[in-house]
C-alpha cells in the first residue's frame, strides 16, 4: 500500500509541469525546515523545563529570596534564571551601599528595607523581563505555523495550475477522453497531496509544542508572582 502510494506520487511528480515540480520541491524544503525547527524547539523546551523545576525548587526552598543569588550558582540563561537574576540585581542596586554590604556579606540579623516606590521598580522590572522571556520561549512557533498554513495553499495553487494546463492541452487537441485527461489531472493533484502530507504532521507538532510553551509560560508567570511576593514580604515596610 505504501509502495503503491509512493510510486503514484513519484509518477505524478515526474509527469507534472515545471511549475508543479517546483512547488513540490518548495514544499519538501519547507517540511525539512519545519521539522528541524520543531526538533530544536522540543529539545530546547525540555532543557528549559528541567532547569525551571530545579531553579524553582532551589529559590523557593531557600531560607530567604537572595540565598540562591548570593550563592552564585552558574546561570544557564534560561527564562526563570533570567527573571530571577535580573530582579535580584535590580533589588540590590536600589539598596544603599551599607545595606547592600550587609546582605552580600550575609551578616546575621541584618534587616534591610525598600520603600514602596523602590518595590514598584523591582516589580516593574520583574514583569518586563517576564514579557521578554515569554516572547523568547515562543520564538520559532510562527515559522512552524507558517509552513502548516502555506504548504496546502501552495498545493492548491499547483493543482489549479495543473488543471489549467490540462484544459489548455485539451483545447489544443480538440478532444478529451479519460485516457488523455487522467494523467494530467493526476499529476496536478500531486502538489495538493504533498501539501497535506506536510501540513498534517505539522499541525500535530504545532499543537504539542504550543501546549508545552503555554505550560512553561504559566510556570514562568507563577514563579514571577511568587518571587515578587516573597521580596515584598522580606523587604517591604521593614526598618533598616
């Protein structure tokens, strides 16, 4: 069955016009591009998710919000790490030098506070970095969506073009029979079949990866909320 289907496609491709063959080649190249992006995206999301679980556990399990930051763990520049490091950097830069030295030196009993306005600056930066990281996490999904949408449209264009050529040839010959029309129509349909073969697995990949992106985005938003809430509890409204 598979061999028969492959032979039909190959025969149709060989007999199709230059336009049809060009469209099929473009569709194949687009599918290779799509699968490469999808594989890299899947691999990247798997790594980011694993690091996110570790960072969430270590940050939220520390005795205070800055413990993980001051321990100077290696930064792999994943979304949660970027949010955490940028927010902690902003917090420390807002503090007076003496207060910053107390925190960095981990002085026992050190009590440091930030004002309401300073807390708003920390919160604004945290949400800004969150927005940037959400954009970065979703990068590449647009290319997959574009291939999924364009592959069948290109296939339809190739089929319509092939049918037009078939009718033009029929007009020149002055007669039409099944024997003369069937090969031309069959060749014209090859581009639509290839377009669907590209689009169907692309839809499945796109759906799966979008679900993973949404799950990671939700984790990032929850982490940011928890991080900013913990900073507020530990630093806001306390006397230096």
